[in-house]
């Protein structure tokens, strides 16, 4: 599992993020405080406080991680 911080501070970013993660068979969990939301659920994402960075847990193996991280690069905060 990989964990990165992402920013989804606009509606367009949320839509683009969901479009990217649905291309993969992996599971994506967004963690904000005590809430854990399915990263492929656009309604779930909008229930979070999007004004702050969110932790993204990517359930993947080492072989698929680079491809996923490259696809999600526009959302990742260094």
C-alpha cells in the first residue's frame, strides 16, 4: 500500500481524479480525520472537507505503483 497527500480543492479536480482512479482495478481510500471514503465515489469525496490536503491510500503492489502514481501526479502534493 502507498500513501500520498492529494489536493482536490475544486469540482473539476474531483471529477478528473475520479476519472483517473476508475481506470485502475485497485482500491483507493481517501482519509480525512476519522472518515475513510472510497476514492472512486464522487459523492463520497464531496462529503469531505476539500479545503485541506487529504491522505490517499492506494492498495497496490510494487509493480503497479509507479503507473498509478504517474497518473495521479497532478493531484499529489509534494
